[in-house]
């Protein structure tokens, strides 16, 4: 049993961190924080606009500041952005106060889900399959090393994935009582 005060979802773009996370938070009666969305609310700019104005380094700095703040809280399901785990300080913040679930998904499934997506700057140009494969090779081991639990989300509807994940969590994650 890991007594972390938050549940954290990590994994690649299109794994369902946002979609499954929202459903799971409802089922668990916890607050839901989507880091990309929270960053957009905080800055008043969309993720693509932040990338356009400040580049990926600017986005990553804002993402790190947000994660540091969010992880001070408790009783939250936190859906991270796909690249949040690249920063060691983020990894420390997420694992320090979170039970970390890696939502695993195949590149084929990502491609299906993100075929028409325009909100992810890292997929905006070039061949999507090649990019997703390169990101998977780089990030897959990082997600796996950070995770308390790996959950295969391939082929599952959002509601089914949330239900099954909740069932697995019941025997592995117990939130501490509030002080
Ligand atoms: N289990 C699922 N079944 C069907 N469609 C899904 C599923 N999970 C996500 N999707 C769809 O795939 C798209 C991407 O999902 P989502 O935004 O939840 O991914 P994410 O992991 O949060 O990605 P990112 O890292 O970019 O934030 C959305 O259009 C969503 O509706
Ligand atoms: O995988 C990534 O690096 C990203 C995923 C999204 O959630 C956003 O955080 C942004 O588009 C970058
Ligand atoms: Mg998301």
C-alpha cells in the first residue's frame, strides 16, 4: 500500500490521462486537475500559443512551476502532460506526493486517437507515427521507472478503463487521513 495523498497519471499523448483521469476522479470523489488545462487557465494562453511564443523550454518552465504548486495539494487526481516526466524536479514532486499510474498505449492507438488533433505542438509537423515512436522510445522507460502501477489502456473505452483502474487501485493505493 502506498499512502500517497494524490493519484498521478503519466503516459504519452493520447493515452487518456485527461479523459480517464476525469472519469476516475468522479468515481473516487476526488478533485481533478489537468495540468495542461490548468496551465492554460493560469496563463490565459493555449498550449500551442505558449509553444509558439516561448518555445518548448518556456512551456516546460511553466509546466514545472505548475506541477510544484499542484503537488502541494491532496485528494486530487492529477493528469500530467505527456512530457512532464522529463524534468527530474517534476518526477520528484509527482512521486513524492503521488501514487503514480502509467497509462500505457500503443502507437497505433495513439495515431487513431490523435489523427485529427491540432492541439499538440510536438505532433504539428512531420510524420506523426515517426514522432510518436521516437517519443515512446525516449519516454517509455521514464514513465515505467516512475510508476507505482502500469495500466494498459489500449482498446478500452474511457468508462471501462476508469472502472478497471479503480478496481486495481483499491488494493494498492490508500490515501492517508487528513492531518
Ligand atoms: N480509452 C479511450 N477510448 C477512446 N478514445 C479515447 C480514450 N482515451 C482517450 N481518448 C480520446 O483520445 C484523445 C486524447 O485523449 P486524452 O486527451 O485523454 O489524452 P492524454 O493522455 O491526456 O494526452 P496529452 O498527454 O496530450 O494530454 C481524446 O480525443 C479522447 O477523447
Ligand atoms: O508529450 C508532450 O510533450 C506534450 C503533451 C501534452 O500533454 C502537452 O503537455 C504538450 O502538448 C506537450
Ligand atoms: Mg491530457
